[in-house]
C-alpha cells in the first residue's frame, strides 16, 4: 500500500552532504550542490522517514497528505 506522504527539501538549509542520496537510492538528486526530490512514489513512508532523520540539518520535511500533519522534523 502506498502511503500518501509528501517530501520536500528546504534548499536554504541543505548543505549538500549527499547523505540522503546514499541512504535512499532514487528519492533525491543533487542539483547545484543541494538536494532536490526526484521520486518518492516507489519508496515506503518508513524508508523516507529513516532517510529524513539522517539529514544533519533537518532539511527534509515529511508531511502526511491525508491529515496535513507534519511527520518530520
Ligand atoms: S542529507 Fe540533508 S544536507 Fe545532506 S544533501 Fe540531503 S538534504 Fe542536503
């Protein structure tokens, strides 16, 4: 079952460590030294949350699209 979650990257916070790209293949890519969301459709909410938690500057935000609740950070 695909969870309805929305993932965004705050590029003003991102410091380009690429941790999120190594941790979850395919969700993020690097553009001009900072992360962008590429494709989160095929990833579980759990793996997206785990990846967001690894970001050293909490630049990745995860929102439950059904409730509007912010799941992370
Ligand atoms: S882990 Fe965080 S700081 Fe590092 S590239 Fe991803 S979003 Fe940017």
